[in-house]
């Protein structure tokens, strides 16, 4: 309430619901290795609120796995450190344009 704007980084609601539906529908019963590999492919920068969402997803998956008698998936499948990128500098994914 100091009148300033704040930035909050989250996975969009619909996107998060889609991830949850994808993993909780039938993927939760895959082997730990296969499920870990699939969870590692989720590519969001691990800002604290995003990590919280991903860990909540993992909690829900492990809850289902525990009920069915499967082994838990470890929380180390996610990245916990962000990649620092310099603003306004070209990256490998962004080609450098030459002036015309």
C-alpha cells in the first residue's frame, strides 16, 4: 500500500491448470526416471513464486503416487537458481541484426 507498482512473476493460471491436468491425469504413474525427465523439461525461470507453483505440482503428484504405493519423485528435478541474462544484449537464441 505505498502506491508503487510491483512485479509478480507466476505461471499463468490457465497454463498452470494445463500442467496440473497433464501430470495428474495419467502421467503420475510413470516410472520415477521418466516422470523426473518430463518434469525437468518444464522451462520457466525459477523465481520464488514459480518454484512454489512447481513444488505444489510435485506435491500433488507425490500425493497420488503415495496413495497408489509408488515411489516419490525428489524435489531436485527442478532448477532452483535463475539464469542471469543481461538486458538488451543478444543471446544465443537471439540473432544479431546488422543495420541496413
